[in-house]
């Protein structure tokens, strides 16, 4: 039995899942050309685009120049259940594009976010931070998050 504090989270997750089912139904029932046109119309200029800072773009370019295995790869941002605040960000380099992915490009560097994760990071900004104890890609701002831990790798949704 769910505790009273987890009920609002369960309601939000149920609403999110219902919204994704309706969106998938619309996509599946629409014509392929309409889907292609819709995806082509999405650009980083849209208010809910996921943005990359100059530091993030610079670090990806450095990795692509130094590591032959990183050449041509995109930075993939995904959201997973877990972490100390409920959800956590996960970053990886990827050369594959899935059908539900959204790609955001800045200065020739591509950031890819899967459809489900995108719902959690709309309008977010990805940065690369170098500190004494670690260097990592982080989500520096996320309008969908109400809180998180100091490591910036986990968050709670609104």
C-alpha cells in the first residue's frame, strides 16, 4: 500500500504515462509525412528545447578530437528512476538515433534525448563542470525539477 506522501508522485506518473500513451496513439495514427514534418519543425529555438552551454559544447569537441572512438558521436541525456531524489540524469556518448529521439544541435555538437526522458528535461540546460573532486556533464537548470541533491545528478519532478 502506498504511503500518503507517495500518492502525489504516483498521480503525476500516471498522468505522464497517460499523456505518453495519447501522444504515441496520435503519432501512430498520423501519416508518416506528418510525423516527419512535425519532427523537422522542432528546433533548438523552441522554448522547451534542451540547451547546451559553451562549456558543454567545448568538452564534446575536445572528446571528439582526442578520442577516435568518440568522433561523430552525440551526447545522450536520459532520465532513470533512482538517485537520492527519485530520478537521476545519465549521460553517455552514442552514435545511434532511435525513432523517438529528439536531437538538439549547437555549433555542430548534437545532444540526443529519448522521448520519455524529454518530458522530464524540457527547457533544461546541460553544462560541463570541472571541480576538484570530479568533472562531469550536469543538468545545470531544469524547469521540470523542484529539487535535487548537491551532486546535481538526481532530482525530483514538479
